[in-house]
């Protein structure tokens, strides 16, 4: 608990220092280098005890290094991740190289995404930590890499490079098959945010919840690898607190965007022009649709907890959506008050989780890998 308080305090202090000293491209760039370099260092040199799945990834790395045919493991793991392990094992047989490489690439990718698309870099960085995306990066390597590639796909989609968008999502699916869900942002870009359309989304969501068993059977038919989830805790209907918390948080962030009108705003130079060149899709509009998809999937995950992994490809946009929405508030007094409330609420949220639910990711107590060498 002390470790997370120290890290959280340092990030908050650095963020507020940046906020009160004004923002510029140079300051934002310097801030991102300092903070995400620290994140990369912590992730790269962590012990195998840091993160629920880190030790399993280390064992898998050694297993892949010792075999010539990685296809033997493809029934359980995606090929892209296995090939990455094979390549890195040719450089060094030490599993630490996997943690070093993935941590550096992950933090670089998230930093670039924030720098490119956030109007408040410091807050996006703070949310990256407080919404536990750093914890995700040290816990689930495959999933994190898939998310990063999907963020690249989003950038390509904004640039109207649709072929490369599809290729990028397919590439992401070679690290985590759930990344295929990100393809839905293309048809979602045509979705008009009106009361009737939102009501339609609500009805469809409720319908899926009611008939989820039938939908899940179809999923098993298409992807047999998910069959081992039958009878597991993911389907025991004892909804995890994390699922409910995520649904509430991301719904609130989405509601704020609607409240301030950010969903109508082209608040950056990254607007997307639809293929027929008739409609202009503002960045605020597109990210609203993306986050809406994440909220819907989070709601459905109340029936199947593992779906929150699919939701993460969309809800990760909250780290830019919330700051951009706050930045859009015209009244600076209200804006500053909202910023203060957001910082206090999310800091409290993170501390409560670390105190009462440290087992969610098992990042703390943090240990460096060299501690196990002596």
C-alpha cells in the first residue's frame, strides 16, 4: 500500500506541476518522457511475482525457447505472441528480455497515443495510471500488445487508410483474438448519436443480456478455443466487483462527454472523412462512439466476465476522452472545479482498490527481478 501511495503521489505531483505551469508541446513531450520512462523501467525490471500472469509468461517463454515447433502451443496461445517469444529467446534465453522488450514498447505506444490525441497530456497520463492500464501492462502482455496495435489501427482509420486499419486489427488478433472486436469501429463511425439510436443500443444490449447463452453458443461454434470457459468462474453469474466498477466509471465518463457536448466537437485535427466524402466525423464524435461500444460490452460482461477484455480495446479511449471533454468546457471556473473533482475521485478509487482488492493485478508489493538473484 505504501508503494502505490508513493508512486501515485509522485505522478499526481508531476501532473499538477505540469498543469499549473502551463502546457506546451515541449513541456508535454518532456513530461511524457519522464513519466513513461519510469513506467517502462518499473515494468521492464519487475520480478515474476509482480502481476498475476507474469510468472506464467516467464514459464511459457522458456518453453517456447526449448522447442522448434511453436504450433504445438497455438491451441492455447495466439501465433503472434508465440513468434515474438521465439524471436526474443534467440537473442537471450533469459525471460527478463520479454519483460524488458514488451514494457518499453508498451509505454512508448501509450505515450505516443496520449501525445497525439490528448488535449491534457498530464491528465491522460494520470488516468492511464489510476484507471490501472499500467497495472494491465505488467499483468497481461498479450492483451496489452493487442490494445496497442488497435490504437495504431485507430490512427490509421483516422487517416482514412482503411486497408491498413484492417491489417492492423488482424495483426492485433495474433496477440489476443478478442482484438477482432475492434473492427466494429468502422460501421460504428456511421452511427448517428440521437435519442432514438441510443434507445436502440439500449434495447439491443438488454436483448443480448437476456439471450446471452444463445449468443455464447454461437461464439463457441466460431472459436472453439473458448470452450474451456464453460463451467468456469467467468460464467458463474457471481458478477465481479471490477466489472461493475468499470461499467459505472466508463458510463460516467461517457455521460460527461454528452453533457458538455464533446460528442459533437471536432476538437483536434484528427477528423475522419467517411468514404463517400459527404459526412465529416469529428474526433469527439468518433471517440464517443468507440467509448459507447466499450460501455455496451462492459454491460454484457456482467453475464460473462471475460468480455471485459474485449471492452478494454474501446474503454482505453477514456484516458483521452475525459480530458478532452473537460478541456471543451468553456467556463474555466467550472473546468478547474471538474478537474479537481476528477483527480480526487480517481485517486481515491485507485487507493481503495489497492487497499481492498490488491489481488486484482498483484502489482504491489512491487519487487525488482534482481531481488530474487541473491
